[in-house]
C-alpha cells in the first residue's frame, strides 16, 4: 500500500476477481476487489479507470484521537506482481501534524454481497447458454428490392 500519509490498522488486499453481472441489456465482467479487515471479508465493485488503476469506492478515515470521520477514495492496482491498493487523501481538508489516519472501515455503499453476485453469475451463464441453443442457425434474407 502506498499512500501520502500513514494509515493505522489498514485492511489487507487478497485478490481481484472478475464476475459477470447484468449491466443494462448487456452482461459484462467486472472486477471485484477482495479485502480482509478484522477477520471479515469485504468485496468492493471496481471500475477500471486506467490501465493499472481500478477505482473501488470509498473508505472512512479518522484522525488518531479524533471523532470526526472523513471520506476518501480507494484505488487498486491489479496489474502488478503483487497487487497493491492506495487510499487517497480525505475529500474534506484536514490538517494532521503527524500525517497519520486510522482506518475505521469501508463505506457501506461500496461493499457488495458476493454470494448474491455469484448466484446471479450462474443464472446469467445459464440464460446465455439457453439463448445460444434456441437461436435460429441462419437469419432469413429480406425479399429482393426491399430496404430493411
């Protein structure tokens, strides 16, 4: 993990896996980042922003002896030998003398129920297989002289 400040009690990034989800009328594979923090599993839905930068949602930060919680973004770098992640600076201007923040957790809107995603992936694959078998092998040609 490489951040501009010290992060106390950070999560551990385990892996990045791709699962198929329904996106409008298309079924696409999206990356999911798997984190472990305080012996609990957290899965975040990622969005590839650049070649090696995957935006994975929001996290909460707090000053070591403070009560206020600040929101910051988390990015994952999946295309390295050892997968790393970066926590951005808080969106609200905060001055910290020693440059350290504690990690109280992930934002609830960023966390995904991976069991539901896996079940949906099985359903989507089964539906795609049925569509492939039920499709006509050849499309009919329009009558000559008609513009379609």
